[in-house]
């Protein structure tokens, strides 16, 4: 799915800028940004169970410690 996003972004930029050296460089840059953002979103979803587990452990630890919130 991510590869399809890369190809669509690459082809779209080439369609709008034309096939030239600057257009190719711009298409590669946009493709890199699309792949980086998609990879970061994928990593968040992959780590989401661990992040939830850490939040629950911290919540239980603070509840048992009896820490009062500062107002």
C-alpha cells in the first residue's frame, strides 16, 4: 500500500512538473516525504500496544504511590 502511495505521488509530481531534471528531483523529494510520513504512521500503529501498556503501568504506579496532583 505504501509503495502505491509512492508511485502515485511520483507520477503526480511528474505529471504537473513535466519530465525534466528539476521535475525528477522534485518527484523524488515528494516521494521521499510521502514514504517517510507513511513509515512514521506505520511505526506509531506498530508501537501503539506498547505505548498503551506503558501508560497503564505508569497510571497504576502513580495510583499505588498515592501521589496527589498539584493544583
